[in-house]
């Protein structure tokens, strides 16, 4: 399946900004974290002339050399993918004077960062990357229905016990009646975390 899974949840964190509290948002769901050997097997299975062990060997060498180059104050650009580079995180407060700065005392951590390629042909910037993606709501998978059936069901009014109608919104919340099986807390209690 070449689709990105997401779930809709309600922000119930009372300390968050008032414009965010009680609103509905999407968060992405992963079905697995692929190991290097699994990725190597996947690459080799794409009609590559290289066997799985050769692909994994090259990937391991790439990792070693990438870290070596980063620790030599170099950026590493992989054309069509992006650039790896380091950033420094300093202790809060820093030093009061330039001459008082001590790297052993004031430097807290080094972070490996990645900047996606933004050339016209291979633009992986966040605003362009989203245009290449297709999404599936986890709720759809758990129900066993396809996206269209879920969409129709969420926009079709359902009879309520008092004789009127209650409609379900498409954002995961309910607008009247008992709301069916919607979980107003935003959590998905039967969704196994991966």
C-alpha cells in the first residue's frame, strides 16, 4: 500500500494555546520501523543487479562515511534526496562574555539534521512533498470499509431516538444525538500502537 496513514484526534491538553485546545487535528501513524537489512532486501527486490548483502554493505559504509564527514565539519548532499548537516545545541543561558564560552561547559549536544532537496525536479520540501502523498484514515482501515463508504456514512444523517435526525461530521466529532461510535476524547482505544 503506497498511502500515508493518519488518525484524527482532539487536542485535550488544557495548557496548549486557547486557539488549539478542543480542536481536531491529524497525526501520522507508522505501521513499522524498517531495519537497514529490511530496506536492503526491499532495494534488492526492485530488480537491482546487486544482491541484498551487497546493498546492505553499501548502506553500512554510507552510514559510517556520513558520520565521518559530518564530524569533519562537512555537509553531505545526496542529489535528489537532500543534505545532511550538524547543528549545535547549547546549554540554556549561554555565557555572559565571548571569552567565557567553554565548549565543554556550554555545548549540550550535536544534532544531525536533514534538509530535503528543493530543486525543481526532485522538490522534497514539505509543501511540495504533501502534493505527492495519498492519505488513508486509520478509522477506515479498522472499519473494513473503503474511503468512499466512510465519507458517505459520515455525511449521511442518521435517525435519532427522539424522531429527529443527527448528523455526523467528517472531522471525527459528533454534531448531535449520541454520535454513533465516535470517541469524543479523540483517542482510538482499539488502535494498536506500532
